[in-house]
C-alpha cells in the first residue's frame, strides 16, 4: 500500500511540474520595464506572483497591479502597460491633486523608478 501511495504522490508532483512548465509559470522578476519606446529602469528588482487558470495572471500587490492575458508575453505586456499608466497618472501628478492614498502610491513609484528613458527621443 505504501508503494502505491508513493507512486501516486510522485505522479501528482510530476503533473504539477509539467503544468507549470507547459504554462510558463516561472517567477516574474524585473528590474527594467519596457513599453514600446519607454523604458523604466528600476532601483530594485521587483517580483510579482504569476499564475495560470485558463489565462495567465500577474499580481504585484505593492502597486495594486493585477493583469491577465492569454499568453505569457501578453500578460507581461499588460503589466508593462499598467505600470506605465500608473507612472503617468500618479508619479507625474502634482501632490495637490492627489488624495493621501494616491500620494503614497506616487512615493512608491518615484522610489522604485530610478530612470525613465524615451528611446524615441
């Protein structure tokens, strides 16, 4: 009986690992985020949760970013777009126009982004 349970457990582990590899569920870690011609160089490498359940999903709780896509590339592009939108709408905005919670998000973004490069310029 023990041998059958061990074989089943091993099979379950192999199926789990196969699904992770098949669906590219490896860690999402970035120190550079690129959207078209805009490159954000970060002061530290960020690490976000990535999962797959019919679609890929990346969740980066520090900035409350949650995006999804049909492929790994699509979800990473969606993350870059969401990051870019946050940066434009919060980091570049005057504190006088932001709520206290939005000002905190601005502080997180400006501390995280070391350099912004516009490659089109």
